[in-house]
C-alpha cells in the first residue's frame, strides 16, 4: 500500500457494520479451487475508471467503472468495485477486531500489536496459520456479503503485501494462502476479485490465487506497469497521484506501455467539493 485515503466518515461507519460471524511459516498456497456456484461479472477490458474511496459522488462524464468503500453504495449504471482492507485493520475498527477475532491480529514476541509503520492506525492481520487465516476470512465475510447485497460487481482486497511491513513475521506464502481464501469468498458471493498492488508477484498472484483483475497505484511513477499487464492483460486499473507524479499528465497519456485504464487522482481521494480534488484521464 503506497497510499490510504482519508476515510473519516466511512471508517466510522465500518465500525458499526464490520464483523459477524502457532507461528510456523505456511506452506505455499495450492492452486485455487474452482469458482463456486455464483458466477461473477468480469472487469471490462476497456472503459474509464474513477477511484472514490474518500466518499462517493456523481461520476464525471464518461466514467464507466467506479470503486468505492464497502460502507458506501455502488454507482448506479457503472461497473462497481468495492474496497475492503483485507490484510490490515481499517482505521477505527481495531476494537471490533479485538472483541470478535483477537487471534487474527499480529503481535510481536512481547504481545504488542504490530502496526503498519507508515499507517500506525492500521494493525497487520496475522496470516501465519490456517486457523488465523480462517478467523480473518470469517471476520471479512460481513463486508464482502454487504458488497454483494448492495449490488457491487467486484471487490478488491487491499494490503496484500503486508508481509513486507511485518518485520519478517509474515510471509509471502501465507499472505497468498489468505488471498486464495478471500478470492474464493468473493466468488461465492458472485463478485469478481481484484489484486491490489504487489508487482513483485508477477504472474504468480493470478495463477496461485485466482484473482480476476488488478488495481495498481502509481505503476507509471515506479515503472511497474508491465508486471501487472503481463499477468492481467487489459484488466488493469492504474491510479497515479498528482502530488508525486514527476512528469506531465500529457506525457503519461502518450506512453504506449501504460495500462489503458490509467487515471490521475489527488492523494486523499476527496470529492469534487474540495479544492484538493483532482481527476484526469487519458
């Protein structure tokens, strides 16, 4: 995760609705099981996306794909993606995790919670054993079911790469094992399921877990786009950020190797009511 939008109202809302329901390194995840009974609608291979995690608003003209937080509603008439923080706690929800699934929270040797160094209000989830992964999946089932019930077409699970920020407590293989379970969960609810960032996986992210598409952040800025397009072809959404992009937007649009569905947004993903709002497309 390179960024996290400011989700003040949605984080509070999530507190009210989230939840119902050994330290050995996990073995490498097996090939994903066949999708369950519910079919899903794949992300289109072309279109114009918008990334509205800071609050939903009427999509700009021409937008055909919209991503919003799981506590929000889908954009009518657009292919809609639901955001769920799959590998870390969402700000404001730690107390619920501690009450409902305390074993799912990663702790150090002294028993202290392990937070994301860049976002100390997000605690890493403990993916190391099958029992802990099952507890995480059970806790996230409410959010995924809500996405489906509200009419979203897809879900993307953020922070797949949390093992890189865990002080070597978590592993890539264990996170991929959880990802496989979350893909299965999404498919069971009739949703396409998206990988978030993590270009170091290459094609393995799709092949070992069954992800259907990917949402990348700043793949142009960091020269990572090919890692995603080689795995997912045209089913790649890339979000660049205006505060860090070190080239003109026109030059981005001229690139032949960028994903076709590349947009420019402000860092906090605010609504058009804010002076900080940025939305550009090629």
